[in-house]
């Protein structure tokens, strides 16, 4: 899953929490944060402390896998010349 916004991260946390049958109060206690902080995180608040977010994900058993983009970060308007050349030759890039 690719997370592109704080709202998407909040949905991910809520989804994993509910799948594990945890209440907000229980998860907040396990992470060591207030229930209000967890409510804000699940609502997509953009100023959540990164170390607490990482601790929350750890408690939920969620792993982060960072990898570089394979597409043009500006958009899909770019042209992959290597792929076009390979395609014209009938081979893979």
C-alpha cells in the first residue's frame, strides 16, 4: 500500500486497529499516548509526532517498506526512452 497523505495514514492505522479488535483507548495505552492523540492521528492530523506514529505502527505490527519511485515524480507525462527503444527492437528494457 502506498501512503500519500496523513489522511491515508490515519485510515491505515484505524483499519489495522479495528482488524485486531483494539479500541482506541487500548491502542493508546499500549503505545503510551492519549486517546485524543490517537483520534487525531486516525483523523489525518498532519502534525503528529513521527516517533509516536512509528511506535503506533510497531504496536500494530505494521512494517514500513521505503523504496524509490519507478515513475516520473512530476507525473506520467514523461517518456521512458529506454523502454521505447527496447520495444521498437522487440526486447525488454
